[in-house]
């Protein structure tokens, strides 16, 4: 199915690895020109280079989404390069504590024990980051009477997860923001939707886990074996994952983003779709 994204310009935040990288790759394959944003320039450079090598068009732009001035500079550079912005994918965010925890101590990461600086960071990046990027592109979308805003959240924001209270709050906030904004900008033919993710492992998360475990005295082999065992137990919580024998992948998310970025979804706005293999079945 041709989704009609050829020539469209998309900004994907946090696209230097993992889910964001997968989203950027899928949008490029569908013909979009991609602005690859990341907090780390070298990560954005690598992904943009890979897209170009595969025959796509991309530019790597560094920005801290929690800093509005940084975001506006990124958007200005994107406009200088491509002339317009049709699609914004707000993917950048501070990740949740891993379900099994980076370390055994993080299993006690309840809200009463979390340092305020950490949960403030969840709010600054996961909510203000989305609002900053959205505000920076909104005038252009209103003027061109066209735009697709897709916010990547988590099913933790829909159902709440223990030991992830601040993270759940941040993602729930984005969902409420998206619903309200969709009602404001629908008259300008701008769609605003959320994708709520379940578990989507990627090498960056694995490296983070392994590094923490090695610091605690494990060997790398022991750390990998522990992660494997934990995943085998956790996958039972995901009905489709159990059947498919895997968790979600960045490509799973990218395919859903491509649909919401296309005119196939032109009459869908203010909605949240779970990409979680049936982990949640909320309405």
C-alpha cells in the first residue's frame, strides 16, 4: 500500500537509536524526507548517514527537546533545509525504569524513594519536550493547513505501572495534551494522535542493563543470561508476544507511525493506539 508519504518532511525526535531510529527508517522507506533529531549529535549523524546510504534523504540535527530555544533552532534549520514540516513524531523521552530493574535495588524504586531530580526530569523531557517541539512546528502546520503530530507514549501512561509513578504521570500527561490539542487544531486539518508502547527492547537498553550488572560484580555472560531469563518470564504478559515468541520491535512502532503520518488516517485524531501485543486492552 502506497501511504503517500513521498516528499513529505518528518521530524523524528530521539531518533538516534532504538524506537526512534526504527521510525525514521520506516518513514524514509515510505519516501519521506527525515530530520533525525537526537540529544547526541553523533547518534543522529549515524542514523541519517544510514538513511542516505539506503537511498533516502535525511539531515541530522541535535537538540535538547526540554530546551525550547534549542528546539526552535532545530526547527529553523529543518525549515532552511526542506522548506516545510509535515510530520512531527515526538519520540524523545526519558525511559522508564526497566520492568525488572537495572539493578536489584531499583526494584525499590517506589515514588517515596525516588530522588526529586529524577522525576522532575521525567516531566521536563516527557511532557515539556513534547510541548516544546509541538509548539515550534505548529505555526507552520496551521499556515499550510496540514500536519500530522504523533506522540509516542507508553501503556504505563494508560494503566499506571508500579515503580514508574513519575514516568506514568509524564506519559499520561502527553495523552491528555494530545486530546486537547486535537480539538484545537482539527479546524486546520492537523491530526494529533498517540501511540502507547509496551516492551520494545533494543541494544541500547541491553547495554544499559549489562553495564549496571557488571558494576555490581557480575560477568557480562552472567548479565546476559539473567536478562534472557527475565525476558522469558516477562513475555508471558504479552499475549501476541507469547505467540510470536518476541516483544515489540522498532519496526512495529514505525509501521504504526507511518499509518498515522499518512492520509489513510485523515479522519482519526485525538486517539491513542496501543502497540503492545495485547499487554493492555483499554479503550
